[in-house]
């Protein structure tokens, strides 16, 4: 019987470790082991590569993102400076040049 956690995405019980990451063979989702080892109650926000984000960091957008209610698009490679972490589904609050104030999901950015 395995003591490894189920996949947080698809709930598969067939997870395995690869270095310091857990991997799901069914949906190919990877997540860091240290996320489970954390004993404090503070919320940890991670970018698409698993790096921990903090207020004031700079990030780069890794995917074209449509701006809801507008025809504008945030292009791949757009650098966003001085982010703020907030609670909710969109966990990054920021200001993007040419577009204005926005909220982004951490899964679509990488730390610079």
C-alpha cells in the first residue's frame, strides 16, 4: 500500500516520485513534495515551474491570455513587475502596461 498522496488534479492513486516532485502517470500532473511538507499555515503561491512567488516579484506571462470584456490580449513574454498576492482563484494582482489593472492565475506566469 502506497503512502504517497493521490493526484490533486485527477485523484489517481498511482502517483510516484521523481526527484523532489510527485508525478501522476494518468494525467501527467507534477507537483512539488515540499508543498505537502509545509507545517506553517501561510499560503504558498507557486508559478508554473514550481517557484514560490512573493509580493513585489516580477513575472513573465507564458501563454497568450484574452482580457475578459475586451478585445485586448496579454501576449506571451509580457513582463509584469511588482505583483501582489491575493486570495481567490486569480491569485496575482498586478498592473500591465497598455492594459491596466488585472488579476492573473499563477499557473500562467513564471518568475523572472
